[in-house]
C-alpha cells in the first residue's frame, strides 16, 4: 500500500513543524501549509514534504490546498490543524478587524479545511482530523477573549464532526493545550513570567498528535484531551 498522507497547517514552525517531523518518521507523506515561505520550504526539504504557501482564512486557497494534495499524492488520510494566532488584547483594545482575524484563523479556517477534506474522507470511509485548542477555552489569560472564544468554538466543532463522521469511519480529536515552548507563547510571556520548566515542548505535543492520527488514541474521537505539564 502507498504511505498515508497528512495535511498539516502552521507547519513552518513550532508544533506544526514538530508534527511534520514526527509523522514523517512514522511513515506519513506530508502536505505542509503555512504563509511564511522560507521556513516552510526548509521544513519540506527536511521531511521530503509538499510545501503549499497559502492563507487558510481564504476558502478559495483552502480548496487549492486540498486539490494540490490530491493531485500530488492521490489521497488524504489525516488533517492536523496547527495554525493559530493569539494576541493578548483587552476588549478596549480589540478592533473589529483584529477580532475577525483571530476567529477566522483559529476557528473558521479549521471549518473550511474540515469541510474541504470531508468528501474525500467519506469516499475512503476513513480519515482523521486533529484540531489544536487551548486551556484558554475554559480558563483564558487576561486579554484572551477572542482567542479563548475561538478555541471554545473549536470544542463544539470537533464534537459535532466526530458524531457526524462516526458512521463514515472519520475520527476527530481535539487537544486543549497548556503552555508550549513556542515563539507564539514567548511573544506573550517572558521566561520570568512563565519559566520554561513549566512548559511542554512542541515535540511532546507532536507525539500526542501522532498518536491520534495513527489510531493509538482512536477511542478519544469527539473528546477534548487536556494536555499540560504538571508542576
């Protein structure tokens, strides 16, 4: 059989980059999606993946991502939604444009991608979706009103899709993450505010994502898996 294929968004850095490496080691072929072309092509070169530079908040570009993946590989077995933005802004600072950017990137784009791969998964009678959420969905930092709202919506999206997909062999997993040592987190918190000893590494998260994709955690479809470092 041909090796399975996974689409990974936010693949140029952080958790997405680590997930690309982890799933490549487990025998997956990768379609890697991000907006930052140079970093993305660096990851693609290391994993022998397909680099797709795209803005996932644009439905037409999402259609192109899926079309290019099918053209290159002939199949899609998994979708891992790692891309996200997390500005810390109180309501007085939050503009309508910024609100839309956060909701579009963290929630709407996930819907666009899931919808676009859905018919392929139904036709194959199998498929896996992994969505990255956050502890902010239930206990947000100050200023995370938009980010937390988007991630809370992701929990319902994942549950609804898991229920609908069950009869078609489609699994949907949601990982609600605590602090992870990424560039995005360090733009919000200094090491003095939140020591590295209390954060997870991207590789640790990638291993759990891979366990969802490969089926080791198949019985958690529809659930929210809370993942954080115990200190």
